[in-house]
C-alpha cells in the first residue's frame, strides 16, 4: 500500500519473444491491479524486446546517449556449408559424410549440409511476419503511433534520444534521477519518498528477459533458432 509507483530500469539489446512479452504483461498486470504508474528509465539501450517492455509503461525516459528502437523480429541464423570438406581441424582425404536420421518432412530444418527450401522459408517468414505485426501493434497502441509510421518510417532501426523523441518512441531525455523525480511528481510524493530497489541474481532467465544486473548481459547462440526481438547478430 505504501508503493506509489514503479520504475522499470532497462539496459537490454533484446531477447526472446516469450521473455519480452512476459515483462510487458507483468507491467500491464501491475498497472491494472493497482492503478499505479510504471515509468521506464533507459540507460544505454532498450532495443527490440527491451523496447517492447518499455512501451508497456506510462512514460519512458532515456538517458543521454541511449539507443532505442529496433522494432523487428529475427529468426535464425540458418547456415549452409557448400561442399564441406573439413570439420574443425579434421580433414578427410575422401571428404566427410554427415547424416541426419529424421522422421517427418523438413524435420532437419537448419541442417547446414542442405539448402533451406522455398517452402521452409515461406513458412518461417509467415511466422516472423505474424510476430512482427504483434510487435508493431503493441508499440502503435501503447505509444499512440500510426502502425504505418512504425513500419515505413521508424522501421527496425535504432535511434538516439533526440530522434526517438521525434518519433514518440520515448517521452523525454533525462538521468535516472530525472526519471525518479518525474514519477515522484506524478504521484504527488514531492520530496517525501524512499526508493526501494529490487535486485535479482544474474541468471539465464534474467539474460533472456533482458533484466538489468550488475554485469552487462550478452546475447549468445543460446538464442539461435528462436523467434527473437534482437538487436544485431545473435
């Protein structure tokens, strides 16, 4: 009952669709059940899934030099080795044969020894397009931006604070202190308030969700071949 509002501190290049949406849903649930505001403070980066989470809040403040955006979905990579003759440091005089034993057509999707088929590409692209439309709809609704603007003007690029404000991706530029002051003012706390910081241990779960931890989380190929909101190459 003493909690007047929440600051969601974000420094994340993104993560899985499931993890990113889980944070967003958590923000929405808290706001619905308590009627109390949630503000986002971006330090360094809120890209892709990180921005999905930020967009769910009532107000977004980004620190100077922070990057925001990357509204897009990536799935892969799928590699193809054309005429593979060596695996690591092993080379065979007559070549190396690698076999996949499968049941079900296309079960070996991602096999680097064969090219991905048109049907596989079409199916994967359809699913990526669906998730992208969900992402765009979320941003458009929460930030009151025309979906056409999100797709055709904002695209999946990253933006500094000035441009992010122009595109309505964030509300203002400011420090962490600015973010807390803005929230305190909004809830009429003035100078009579205390900040309680919730800490979580660094873990794979926190890395997937882009939760801020003492050590900067990094993406790795644990994310490969998952539907991602991800900035850069996994």
